[in-house]
């Protein structure tokens, strides 16, 4: 398959996931299971939406592998990363800030990605070396502010609250935002609606879909090692030096 076909498959995949998930959003009797803790949950809607995407990719891209957040896997030459509902805690709470996200990765990184926000119908997508789009319109972002004037988006679990790196970044930024859906936050960074996203040890399905959007929209999206963690950050180019100075990089 060529990159245009890959991009089409990605867009179709998130539409399928979003349709299945949206049908269960705010529905009564939704089964919810706790995974690692109260803030990390999975629903039957997550599993149903992921299964629908895996069926789609099996037919559309039979030679590619798949890794789903909820455990769906298939080996292959390249790998599709699938997060059918990113922001499940929001989904369970009736908060519409959740999305469906996929990325196709090879040895060089993300090839294509797509993020759908079902609440608004906005579809963000990107292809390596080709650009980023919101719907059919090209999407670009400017260099943005420096860290002192930027809004910082991240996720804080109980173990993150006292992390000195996170605390230092939050104090250096103008404001802190925790919305609960990393891929959608990254899509907003790509669109210039948010300035900076930072997370340590991000899961690949939480990073690659949105990171490609930001990079292809003209921003920066990098992962660096420091203090025993991999720190992923994405934002406007004006932020890069400030962020690297704040992170515990060698």
C-alpha cells in the first residue's frame, strides 16, 4: 500500500471506532473494569470499538501488524497502534473530551495517523512528509510562545504529583491544563489551540498519533531520556529550548 492508501485506512479506522464508541457514550449500564487503579479503567465500549478497528485493518491492511491498548494484537511488517477510546475516564463520566486515535509506525517512526473527536466531528490526520489536515483543510501552527507564556498540558497520576520535573515545568509555564485525553490534547497542539504537551513514559498509542500531527503541522515532537524516564514533548518550535532546559536530559 502507498501512503495515500495508508492515510485513508487511518481515517476510516477512527471513524469506525468513533461510531461504535459514540453509540455507547452516556448509555445506561455500561460495564466498567478497573485496570491499574481507579483512574485507569476500560469499558465494554473500548473493547467493542477496538475489535471493530482490528477487523477493518485486517481486511484493509492484511500484511500489517496491530497493537491495541486493550490487548488486541497481530504481528506484521509494520504496526498499527490503536486507541479506540482515548480518555476512557472522561467517557465513563459523560465528559465529551475523548477521542479515537490510530497511527501506523515503521522502523523510522509514524507513517500516518488520525485522531477523531466524535463530540465535534473534527478529524485530524497526518502523513509523514506530506503534512497535517483538519478535515480536508491543511493544518499548520506557528512557533508559539516561550514556556513562560505557554499553557502546559499533561496527565498527572497519583505518583506524578510530587515529581520534581513535572512540578518544575508547571511552575515555569503560564498555566497547567489536564484534560484527560493525550491524543486529543496533541491534536489541539497541532491546531494551535494548546501550546505544549509533556508526558513521561507515554504509551506508544498515546504518543505517536498526536506527535505526527504536531510535527507535520510545523511544530516539534520529540522524546528524550533523563532521570530514568523517557520524556515526550510536543509544541511550537519557540518552546523547544526552554523545555529541553527544564527536562533532566544529559
